C-alpha cells in the first residue's frame, strides 16, 4: 500500500485540512438493467434471481446463503428478455456517471466472469459499481473511458470460472463498494496465494461493498440524498484502534469519511476506525498520543461497539478468547491492506 507518513509539518498541514465541499445534489442512480420492477414498487422477487435453493433472499446482499454462514457481496438481478436459445439479452447500464477503471474480458480469469468496474468520482465519497457475469462487453469500451448515466456497457450473461451458471439462472451480479489499497499487489504477493492476480487493485479481495438495495431504498424513502449521508447513517459493529503514524491511502481517497481534523503532527498517534457488520471501514478519527496511552507501536485493538449485539455469522470480525477480544479472519486482511501491515493480527 502506498502510505504517507507524518514526516513534517508542511506535508502534514496539507493532509490535515478538511475541504468542505459545496452542497451536493441529490444522487439519482438508474437501475442497472431494463427491469422496471423496483421503480414500479413491485416485490424484490420480481427482480432478484435466487440461487439453486430457490430461496428469493439468496440473490440479495449479505449473510443470506447457507443458513446465514455464506456472504454474498451484491445483488443478483434477473433478466427480462431472452433470445431463442434462452440466453439473456438485457443490456447492462452504468447507474451513475463515472470512469471505467477495469474490464475483465476473459471469463475464466475470475469468479465474476467478464466484469466491469466503474468509479464514480463525481460523488462524495466516490464509490465503485461492479457489473459481473456479463456475456459481452460493449464494443469499443475501454479502461479510462468516461461513461454516462444509463450508458450500455455490456450484456447480461452467466460467465464465470470454476462454476457453470445454468442458463435459467443467468443474471447480473451488481455491487456498490469502495476499494481498500493502492498497494494490493504487495499484500497479494505476501499472502502467497499461488495464483496470478489478473485484476490489479480491482481484484474482488480489494473491494468491500455495501447493500445496493438498501441504498436505493434509503434514497427512495428520502432517508438520505447522497452517499455521504448514507455512510454517516451506517451502524457501527466493530471499533478498531491502531497506534500508527501511517495515513492510509484509503483515507486520502475518501476524506469525507474522516470525522475531524488531524491533531498537531507531534500529537498524531493513530486511528479509531469504525466498521459496519460487513467489515466496511466507514468512519475514521485521527487519535492523539493521549488517546492511545498504553499502546505499543503498531498495536491493534478491536472490540464490538455493542458487546451484547450479535455479529453476523458469515463475517468473522472479532471474537472473544480467554476474556479478551481478538481479530477475526475477515477483519484481519482488511486491516493488513489498509495499514500496510505484513503480520498476523
């Protein structure tokens, strides 16, 4: 991960300034497929494609598979039109203006199959949308292209690797997310997965998402007007404190998630980060030497925000052993990526 250390007051003051953006317009994403069921107010069964289980919820976001033990990162959206062979014909639309960051054209290189990542830099915080299992990429589309809201970027399909998606369950896998680290490849190499990373920083392991349907519902109910308000309303599940002078590139890219100005350079000592129950780091507070009294350098402490609350089964964030909280298997790689840590936590 490219990180910035506090090495002098001049650099620090540049980073410490919180820019107050002008009042943002209400975001207005379209639906990523031609299916009008959601905006027509129809039940989710009219637009969600379930798995082989037939359970309607199995195509939704969160701990919805294998009795709540398996996490699903996005929404599986069913087609509304098919060709004579039964293959979906639905075009896939980009939901907001953005920039094409990644195109995976070879189906066998990812469980996503053919997929596209678009970054929406015109909103704050900027977010990613990911469109997967495509049968085709729009002709001429390339990385770096600016795309408009509603532009066709591909065709719904069932491409994947390691698992053949049946024709009758072809769908668009759709995600909304943020990405963790510019230095993902270093972490990937350190982990020694034994396979090549064909997707750079746009590998799914470097992307952490939130529930697209909940976001759309929040907009429709007028509970929020934009992504900043949506992130501010997220419910914290785990609090992490870390003693480090590293400023992760994540918070450089998402400054809207920082809760207050940096303290003076000599007082800056680390971070408090709040994670939601799906391990998304949505709230960042710089801490002082006093805040981290008793911490060793690079020490990480994590605990549930509400010890009485039940954490989801499909995400191991923290657990208690011998009377103290330890970091779970799903939170650990996220912290390693965010802070450039190359050790077990």
